C-alpha cells in the first residue's frame, strides 16, 4: 500500500540555517507600538520600562534573532532626532500613514527605547534608514550615535547623556525601503545611485556593518537585474539585497472558503519562485553568491478591520490556522534555501499583518503564528538537512501564476543542531483531510522516541481572540520509531518533530 513518506537525508545539507531567517519586523504604524508593544511606564498594564511585559516575556521565549524597525514606509519620513531626549520634549509628527488612519506619531519610542526592547528580548536590531527625505550625513550621524565607542565623539557623548554609555552595536542597516514605491517612486537606476551615495558615506564609519540595498517588490526580477547592474557598473556588490512579498486575498482572514484556502496557500508557496528567480537574476552579477537575500517583509495581507480594534489600528488583522500554515510553509521554504536566504522578517510583530500578537489595554493574546515560531525555533543556527518529500502535490498553482510551483501536500524541512537534536517541521496543506506520513532517515536512522508538537484546531478558521485567547494551542505527544515512525498530521495543521540524535 502506498504510504506518504518524508525521508531525512542525514548526510546532505545546504549549510547552516541562518537564525535571522526567524526575524521580525515592527513599524510605527497603527497599533504595532502604541498600545501594542509599548504601553508606557506609567501604564496600569504590567510593563518593563514601558514595554508590555507579557509580550516581552513571550517574545523572548521564541529567541527572536533580529527585529527590523522603524519601518516600512514610515522609515522614509523618519528623523531619528525626534526620538531621543526627554519624552515630554519629543515632537509629535504627521505619521507617514496619516492619510490612512489620521494618527500622529508621538515619538515615545525612539532609538534608546527600541534598543532597550531588543536587549530585553535578546534580538539584534536591524535599523531601516530613511533614504528618501534626509541626507546621507543625517544617517551617518545616526550610525555614529548608535555605534561610536563611549567618549570618542560628541554624538557618543550625547548618547551617553541620554542614558546609554555603551554603544548599541547595530550591525544591520537598511538603506531605503520600497524605493520603487512609497520610498520615492524611483527607478532601479535612481535607487542604485542614491544607495551608493548613502552607503559610501556610511560605510566609511568603523565597525562590522551590513548595508542592505532596496530590492524588488514581489517577483519584479527586472528591478533586481537593473539594480545589480547599476551597482556593478560602479564596482559595488551589496552584502544583502531585500525583497518584499506579501500574499493575500480580498477576503477576511477568519472567514474563507475552501477555494480561498488553496488560493492563499498557492500564493504563499510562490515564495519559492520569488527566492529562486531573484537569485537567478543576481547570479549574473554575483556568481559567487556573496550577496544574501533578505526577505525583510513577508506575510499574509488580508482585508483590513478584522482585528480586535475593529479597524482603528491600521492593517490589524486576525490570524487563523490558515495563516499559521502559511507561516510554516514559508519558513520551510526558507530553511530549504538557507544557502541563499540570509534573513527574513515576518510583517508585523503585533496588531498588524500576520502578527504573532494581538494586544490592547489589558488584553494580550498569542496568535497561531506565534506557536509556529516557537515550534520552529530549534532550526535556528542548525545544519539544514535535505528531505525527500514523497507525499504528493496539489496542482492548480498555475491558476495563480503560470510559473508557480505545485503546492506540496505536506510541506517539510529538517535540520540537525550542534548538540545532535534533529528537528523536522511539517505542515499539512489540506484544509479538510488528515494525512499519515512515515518519517525516516537515510544515511543515519531515526530511532528511539521523538517529541511531537502539533498545532491544529477542529476548525481551520479558528483564531485566538480577546474573548477566547486559547482557542488554538499546541499539544504535545510522542512518537516511537520502533512502532514504524508513522505520524498523523491533522487537516490544516503544523507539526514539529524533535529527535535526540
Ligand atoms: O507592512 C506594511 C507596509 O507594507 C510597509 O510599511 C511597507 O514597507 C509595505 O508596503
């Protein structure tokens, strides 16, 4: 009888899974910061130096490697000087998103607060710098303010006077955001010219920094080619190139048909084409593959207004089991391309698109997406292992895009950590049918007992809400390989298998 199988090839690997693939993104937009991450020190909501305590503690548990900030589009009108100094003297500004939600930026979270949050949760900061509406010197000064050794310069002294004598040591600096759109509506050639102007001025500062050039929107490989060509003409190869890819349907996130389930999953699976086709376009200018791809915005973008604030927080959305399966599918794609994906940042952390958290006042919930990050965290920094996935495919990807690769019936990736722990992560992409899978190893058997964590719900539309915060929770079980290594993946579910090697 045919049995679906996943075989882990214990001796075949594309390399180490960069922990930064498990990165996050937090923008000054809607409710991400204000009443989301940040409640203020005087709030009745329990907080750590102004940040929501429950969220900071929960976030630290999934070992966030890196957090991108302050945008997004917001970055392109941000003046870092607005966010330093005494809180009561910080200016209020028209937020980049004002025309969408009429909200003013109070600048209560600025550089010091953001760095404090990063330290609190153990993440590295990734600062997205404004390339559209300030000068290169302005950004150079920000870098110096953040990174210059204590006492060396006037900007370092200013940082110390504002409470942080020790430098922040920011390694990742995005130069521009979506410069093909909200970041100045540039052509790739204009963007390359601006990037070189900014980056040249900034990279003459000391320190180990990675400057990220603004890459394409979704599958626009023409942008990638033109940008890489314009940079190569000036003898430059960036350390990293970003790409943004969102998937979504016009519908509400928690109210979808079976067709819409598959439509969204096919769109999410298109991430394979996004990464592979941009990489192929880059190869002409970077044959040794020195430039990493940073997918520094990705996630599901549904119709607005489904979150607990009922539309007050711009882009705030509910997340169901469908979004959790998208997260698992996407992270498996990145794991399996760890040789080319150097970072990925799901958009956005709280009260926004594809969020891990929903919060407001005293309410706080972990969405199904959160549990996926918890279940996948042991892949971070581990050695990727190739898998032979013999579970079949769902056709129909061409209904979305002609070149789209078929959706795997079971999405899978595997890794082995330095301490021997093997992690296999699986997502059942069927909305209605459970599937039995035989899990085995090749070139090293999978033996003994494995821990299994399963994220599933009776209804794939299930979400965690303020009223029912624990509707979707992972459950633990065990697998004994001496019983044949067969596991049942419930319909619309995510599973992590951890085996001590
Ligand atoms: O994540 C929301 C927005 O989506 C970001 O600000 C922008 O970069 C993208 O278009």
